[in-house]
């Protein structure tokens, strides 16, 4: 049911950036997708990818992409699907142009996340929300649409909340984040600000963490998504780690289950993707780690090739009822990997197909 009949031609928009590079790495050898276009600003256009990208990952640039000529992202590439890791200042117009040209866009950027007819998708959490694309009007033929993935911290939070929300209902939560430097892109935070320092400010992040979970955990009805209604208080901090956002969460759950009950609920969370055979779906999308000092950013961020959200220290909270720590790989599960999984789900659902 899942696999496409032939490989789909893929463009990566913003291919030279921090998220774009993760796309290039994750799509190397992908069984369903072939990167045939790499697109960035006019500063990069005309150079080979190897010349244009300041490659910061610990692997070599895939040979199949290194020699591709970077295209100006504002010119529509002839592809079946576009992944977007564009700077938010330009993503609005470029992603729209792709969708209007009949090309599905699976985006990391914030621009369309809260638009009512755009899915804000985590495949294990709200796979049914993909039906929202049928309400979009970018392309009258219905082939071109936009699907987004959430802010990188929100992904970790919502993955951990999903089983608890289903079992009890979330009433309120407080979350403090410790977010990696790679979340700011490249070159990102200046070294004199980031080294041996914690910065209690990430522009717009606390608002996104308050708003996005309500849409993702909302219910799809005949008029679109009816948002969940719990209250979120978020405090976000930039810390000097490379990859991985760590979240300390206190949550008030309906019926006040014990921490032990909540832990078992998290441990037994079902995987709705288990039978779909999606290539990027990890063996465990949510892993409860019982070690007293887990999860740790550096040690555990690469679980499931960066697609597993780790949860630990599930304990009683004297203020809200239950507290825990969650860890998410911000540029993989929280960005490029999440988007690739979104696209795989859309393919499996028959919503993305090869163009003639
Ligand atoms: N980093 C994360 O953990 C993370 C997580 C989730 C979501 N996001 C979102 O993903 C997007 C990319 O983030 P990033 O961290 O990868 O940023 P980044 O490293 O700054 O990369 C930005 C990309 O956008 C391109 N770009 C900039 N101006 C452009 C223009 N005028 N026309 C066309 N392309 C242009 C850049 O190309 P040039 O190299 O040619 O300038 C580069 O490829 C952002 O919207 C961000 O909010 C990031």
C-alpha cells in the first residue's frame, strides 16, 4: 500500500541551510525520493551544492548532490514534491508559488503552520489532519498543497503529551526548554553569546509553544480542526549544546493520575504507523527511559536516527500533578526528519504521486 510505484523527484528549498543539510543527508539513498533539485538564495544560485553549502554535518556531502547546481528558489523546479527549509522571510511566497504550480510542499517553516486549512502534522499524533489539504485552494486541480511540521520544541512536547491527552486529557502545563544552538541555523548565535552561557530568550518560541500544541492535539471535524483547550506556559532557553532540545514539563491531567500510571501510559503508547512501512518511521517513536539521569542531550539525542523522542524522570509534581523530561532532536525529528516522515505518510495515503 505504502511505496510509490516509482521514485519521486524532490526539490529541497533552502538546501544550503542547517535544516536543508539534514534533508540532503536524510534523503541520501532514500528508497522513495530522489533529490533532483537543490534551491537556495540568489547568492548560492549557479554554484555547485558543495561550493554553496557551508556543510556542518559530521558526514560527507552525498556524492549524488555535491555536484548539482544550486537553483534560485524563486524559480519553480520540475519535481513531484518540494521540501522546504527556507528562511521564514521568503518562505511564504515561494511555498505558495510551488503549491499553485501543482507541487506539494512539505515545509518546516512557521509561515503556514497556523493557517486553518494547513495540516500541522506529526504522523504518529494527528495523521488524520492531512485531510485538511482538501480544503486548500492554492491549486484548483488539488495536486499542489502545503503541509507543515511544528516548531522543533513543540514536536518533543506534543509527542510526549499525545498518549497522556488521549488517556486523561491535558488541562494545563508548564514547560521549560533547553534548546540547542543548531536550532538557530547557521551561523546562528554568535560564539561570544553562546559559549559557556544560557540565553533566556528565543524570539517567538514561547508563543509558538503555547499555540501549536492546541492545533496538533485538536480534533478534525466537518469545519476543520477544533483546537484543544488546555493552557500552556512556556519558558525557552538557548543552551550551549549542538543538537537536541531538552524539555522539563509539569502537567495537570484530568482525573489526576499518579506518575506511575502516567509513565505506563507513555510506555504503552501505540504507534499508528507500525504497519505502514514508512522508511523514516523509527522502531520506537516514544521511548520511556527509566534511568534516573536520562534522557541526556548528548547521549540520547540520536536514538532512532534522531526520530525517537525520549522521555524520562516521570515523577509526581506537587504543583500540577505529573512532571517529566523529554528530549527531541531538533533538526531531525523537529525539522527535516519530521518533514520526510510527513511526506512518506502523504505518499502512503495517496496524496503525493509522481507527476506525468
Ligand atoms: N534549525 C532548526 O532546528 C529548525 C527547526 C525547525 C524549523 N526550522 C525552520 O526551518 C527554516 C530554515 O532554518 P535553518 O535553521 O536551516 O536556517 P538557515 O541555516 O539560515 O538556512 C536558511 C536557508 O534559506 C535560504 N535563503 C535565505 N534567504 C533566501 C532568499 N532570499 N531566497 C531563497 N532562499 C533563501 C538560505 O540560502 P543561502 O545559503 O543561499 O542563503 C538557506 O538555504 C527556518 O524557517 C526555521 O525557522 C529550523
